[in-house]
C-alpha cells in the first residue's frame, strides 16, 4: 500500500474546502474524547496521561491537553516535522471541545449505553484523526509524531500509531492515570481505523 502524501500545504490553497474539514475534525476529536471519558470504561492512551497529570496538578482536563500538546511539539525537532495552521488549531480547538463535551454529557447508568459511548468514541476518534490530518494543514502535535515517523521511515500509519499509543499508555499508567478495557480497545483499534478512513478524506493537490 502506497504511503499517502501528508506533508502540509499552505492554507491559501483551497481554503474553502479544507478549513471547515480541519475545524470539524478537531471539534469531533474533542467530542470523541469526551464520549470515551464519560463511558467510564477506560481512557485512550493519551488521556490516561492527561488524566494522571490533571490529578497531580489540579488543572482541568482541557488545559492539560493543551499544555501536553505544546510540549510534544519539541519532539518534532529530531524528525524535522513542520507545523502548520492545523497544528495550532489542534491545541486550542480540541481543548475547548473536550471540556465542553464533559460539561454537557453525563455518564450513562446502563452498561449497554456506556459500551455504545465507548465504541462511538473510538470510531469517531479514528474518523476525526483522518479528517484533520487529511486536509494537510499541519497535523496536531501528537499526530505529528505519527506522520513524521511514517514519512521518514515508510512504515504504515497502523504500525507507527499503535506503537506511539502503547508507549504513552505505559507512561500514563505509571503516573497513576485511569486504565480500563476501553484503553486496550482504543490502543489496538485506532491505528487501523485511521488508516482505513484516511484515503476517504485526504486532500490531494490537482496536477
């Protein structure tokens, strides 16, 4: 399978098509995070880390996601990944969207609804990731690691994403973050889901 070209393209190229997809994808990502959190069945690997840091610092979940996102940008230096409009928007929009979702959505009492919330969150997260990466306005800090390694090594998104998620999960768990069955499901499913959705939403420059 050919590696998709995910290198950032200036926002001035097809902004009407790309900006709405960027913002919609980021907002959907924040909503999907909130759904997984409210399921109470386990957080995704990055949110295990966010949860641990939020508990230790007393800062809100959204604030922690923004701070961690800014710090992760430093990891871009060795892989020479270039930020874009989407990189900055990622830090801001997702933090706001997840806090808004947590404020509006309560945890379902029925187990069936909690499972549904988890599954919906995982699937929507894969779609959201593909949507905002696919417009090529610059990946978010965390996904920049994925696209950077994919571009530099030629490895599949599935392999790289899964490896990153497992590493982050281990770090968050050691710091005291919340881990559950949903965490395992997310770590194993998000790579394949993102790779499956990406060809459907990726923006390609016309020749």
